[in-house]
C-alpha cells in the first residue's frame, strides 16, 4: 500500500461514514411523520371510559410498528456529529413532548387510578389520612362529586406512598380538581427522564439519540400522558439517582440517597437501588435515604395514628391472573399443600428465596465490578416483577431506561457480547407484551398471555445465558492456550 493510500484512507472512511448517516435524519423525520399521524388517529379514536375499547387497543398495539422502525433506524446506524447530533436529539425530545401533549386533555379510559390521586389530595387537605379513610367514609359525604364518581376502589383506603401523595397535593394546590394539570406534571417528569437517559448515553460515549427507545415508546406516552399514572415520577427519580451516583462533586452521595428515597416514596421497589449504587461504607447515602423515608412518613403516622400501610398489604397479597411468573408457580404449588399455614409459609419462603438470592447475587457482583449498573437494575426490577402479585402495563416502563443503556452498538458488535443484546431484546419485548393484559378483559385467555408475555422472553433469556456461558468457555480456553 502506498503512502498516498495510507494518508487518504481515513478521509475516505470519514466521508463514507458521513454518507452513511446523512440519510438517517431525513428517514427519522419520515418515521416521525408516520408516528405522529398514528398518534393523531389514536387520539381521534380514543373512546370514553366504560365504552368499547377494541379499536383503540388495536391502534395502541399498532403504534409500536412506526416506533419500532424508528428505533431500528437509530440503533443500527452511526450517530451524527456536531450540530446534527444536537438537532436530532432536539427533534426526538420535542416530538416526544408533542406526542404526550396530544393526550393530556383527554380523560383516562383504561385505568381510573389518576382520579384517585386527586381524591387522596383532597382527603389530606381536609386533615385526614388517606391510608385510614376510604372514599365512601361518611366523613366525606359533603365532598362527593365527579372525582369520586370517576374513582375506583371506593371502599378501600389509599396505598400510594408519601412522595406520591406530595405530588398529588402539589397539583391540587396549584390547580384544584384539575386532572390534565396533574398529568402535565407527570409529562414534565417523563421529559426529564428522556433527557436523563440522553445524558447517561452521552456520558458513556454512546449515541444520544438512543433515548428514542423511551421518548417515543407508546407505553409511557399512553400510560403517563393519557392514563396519568404516577410511575412517571418513579422512572425520573431512578434515572436522576443513577446520574448523581456517577458524579464526583461534593454532596453527590447525599443527593443520590435522597433521590433513591424519593423514588422509594413513589413506589417501594426502587429501594433496591441501594444495592446497585451504594459503595462500601457509604454511610452518607444510606443514612440520607433512610432518614428521608422516615421523615416523609411522620405526618401520615400522626394523621393515621400509626397506620400508614392502607390498602397496600391487601393489594400485595391478592392473587390475580396478571401476577409474575414466580408468583403464579408458587401459587400453583401452594394448592397441593393441605395445611393452609404451611402452604402460606412455603409461598412466602419461596418468594423470599428468589428475591433474596437475586439481591445478594447482584450485590456480590457489584462489589466485584462484574456487572454494570444498568444490568443490575434490570435484574433486580425483573425479579421484583417475577414475584409480584400484579404486573400492569404502567409498571414496566421503569425497565426502558436501562434497556436503552444495555443494548449493544449494532455496527460495532465487539463492544457488547451477543448475549447482552439478546437479554436486552427479551426485556424490551416483555415490556411491550404486557399490553396483552388489556385484551384479557374482552377475551379472558390468560394462557395465551402467559405464553406471549412470559414464556417467550424467558426462552430468549435462556438463549442469552447459553451464549454467555459459551463465550465464557471460549475465552477461558483461549486464555489457557495463550499461557
């Protein structure tokens, strides 16, 4: 090879790379136009609550097609550079906001939980504990209106932790009885999550635009912007906690513990982030987290005279068909034990062994730096869902940020093993497949749901494990030969 060829080859490769990603942005705009058109069609065909949902559910599932094509485009092409990188990220985030804003004015139709949020805020402002008093309590006869009429579980007290209650209170104080305003707060939190994912990608040297996996996903768009679920705040606090944990500035450990506590005070399972983010003798983070959680419960301990669990214990022990696979298996085994007490003990012991074993395994690997943060979070949250008594579609968007960070770079497969990419794909599929739970209301075939939502991802994870084991053996064999 001549000197001219050697000196010119980098320029040729650079120009080829520029040509390769020049068409990415126009194609992304085409995908955006299709996705937005689909969202508009969904909005026009969004039925009112307690009316047939068949067409809307079909459109909901169909919206994953333009979304999937957009993700394939971003994940399978090189990232742009310079101003075009910022332009592409801006388009993704602004269009994500637009997709969510389309559904903000509409009332929720798949779930009535967000109406209960407003009711809880009203009860707290009256000086009562939502963990003690149910909506049909005689104390509230004088305030029964459209909020109560649209709520569900009217004979049960609340189960939402104090930070969630704080968000409801803030929304109610700023805009009383205004559900779109509360949903708008969740949308803003969701956009912070999108920006946080882009930041984590940039920090790892990845393609910022990969945040499209979350920003354009129909699941958080519908479940947070239309249905108005509080899980949007959980996702945001978890992402911000991971960002703070990677900082070296003074007070970063305290801030991390505080954010983990806030996430735990919206849903309980984010407390597991302590296992992922805590370093040895990291007392500042641990004490901040524990103290924040305790102080948040103090007002409700006073209002409720020590009662703060509300409906949670009943909710967690309910045996429902949308439970996790481990929960379902243990429930089946429980039926074969004639002694009710022994059956119950076996059930709880089985859940404790599964969850405790996974938690200890992740902690051991984290301390030895054998597993990444995103993989640790996915494993722990996946174990939580596996033993959970309920898995609703609005629960699982919390997996999407970590899937985004775990996916390998398509055009550089040497950066991540095939097994990791397959595991990320399986988790992403499971996240989207939980939508099948909505169809069981019209055709209650839970066996088909288990096949599609549980069995197929488990098979993919088994294949990923097999590939990982084989790669490990090949590496060990090559190391032996090199020595």
